[in-house]
C-alpha cells in the first residue's frame, strides 16, 4: 500500500480522491506492524515503557502531518489535526478500547491502575490551562492577546519541562510481568518499529499533498478533514493496538498505550510543534477557536471522570464514542 501511495503521489494515473484514500490507508497500514512490534516489546518490558515506546512511534504520523501542513500553509488543517489527535485518542480510541476490554471481562468491568489516567488528566489540564488563558485574553482583547506567539513559546517550554519530570518518574515505576515468551527477537522488533517510523514520514507528506484537492472534490470542511479524517488516519496505530490488546484481556497495557498517546500529544507533541513551527511557513500557537477550547476542556473532565477510578464499563466506553460523534458533527459545519 505504501508503494501504491508513492505511485499516486508522483503520477497522474490515480484521481485526487483516490490518492488521498490510498495515502490514508498506507498511514493506517503501518498500524499492524506497530501493533505487532508493541505486543512483542511488551513481553520484554512493563506497560509503562511499552506504552511510551508505542505512543512515540504511533504519534510520528501526527508530527509529520502537522509539519507538512504548516509548510504548505494549511493552518486550519494543522491545528485541527493536532487537536483531533488528542480528541480521537481520548474519546474514540479510548472508548473503543474500553468497549473491547469490558466485553472481554467476565463481570463486564475493565480494570486497570488509576495512576496513569489521573496523571494524564493532570497533564491535559496543564496543557489546556494555557489554551484557555490565551482564548480568554483574545476574547477580551487584553494586552496579552498581542503577544500570543511569545506566550505560546514560554508555555511550550514550561509544559515540556513538566512532561519530562512526569515521564522520568513514570518510567521508573514500571513493573514487568511477562505473559508469554516473545516470538520476535529484540533486533527484529526494533527494526520493525524503526521502519514504521520512516514509512510514516514519507506517507504523511503524500497524504497532505492529496488532502486539499480531496477536500474540494468531496465538499467537506477543512476543520472536519483535520479533526476527524486526518486524526483518525494518523491514530490508526492506537486504534488497532489498543483494541487488540484490550480484546486479549491485557487491560493495563491497552490503557497504557492510549493514555500515553493522549499525554504525549497534549504535553509533548503540541508544545514541541509550537517550537518547531517557528522554522516553517506558518507558526503554530495555542490560540484556538472557542469551540475547540470548550471541546478540549470538556474532554479532559469526562475522561478523568470515567477512568480516574481504575474501572470502566461498556456504557462508559459508548459514552466516550458518543461524545466524539457529537464533536465530529460540529466539525462538519465548521469552516
């Protein structure tokens, strides 16, 4: 599929929509490789290390998609892609993981350690804090509203320091309880993860190149494309990996994969992109439309309420998916 996506990018034999679909499938195609490699890595290390490694590789498509979008001058797509990545992981993916885990559990309750969900909620609220403040300053036309980029740079550095401090203590607390022997060697596992990372870089460029023509052909908004289509394609890794692990009864690792991804996007990837974007055609900041500020804050509260006690049921998983569907409906009518 990756080869076909390359052909679609550099030839005119395939339509714009066809090239877009193929590139999206190629992004999602790397999910199986990462899912297999992550499961094998999980046999050698605990859920903390495994979840962090998986989320890092799994979030590479989002990183490249946003960078290429900014370089192409697609600010709305870039902003909604990063926001959508947070919301897709925290609502859609987590909801599907909980549904799979609760369905597998004999008593219908998926159980996991509450520490990571609570830590993730803290990191989310820290990241959302600066977004809310900037949003209020812009709405009130405060003097600070004229220095959004500077505030975003300072805030990015501060959030990255908080994330680094959390990550250090989180990885140190890892406990390894292997369920079975790994089928792949460590070298093969690392090689597969590395190959998936390289593939995501190329395919993300092709995906963005085909995005704008596909938007015009399909008559969809840039907000919907970034918040839903791009985010789902970029987070296919978390979709596949988390659901597969939850369906196998490995609840702790499944939650670690998804929650690590949410925390990393909000408290590492987003602020890192704000700094890296200073080198691109358009700079990224924490200034967002009010509807997205409300969505992020509401998401943080709902996710913390559902997962903060270390237990989740089928109904709660459905509730998360329902919230994402509502969000997607709003994005469809945004410009």
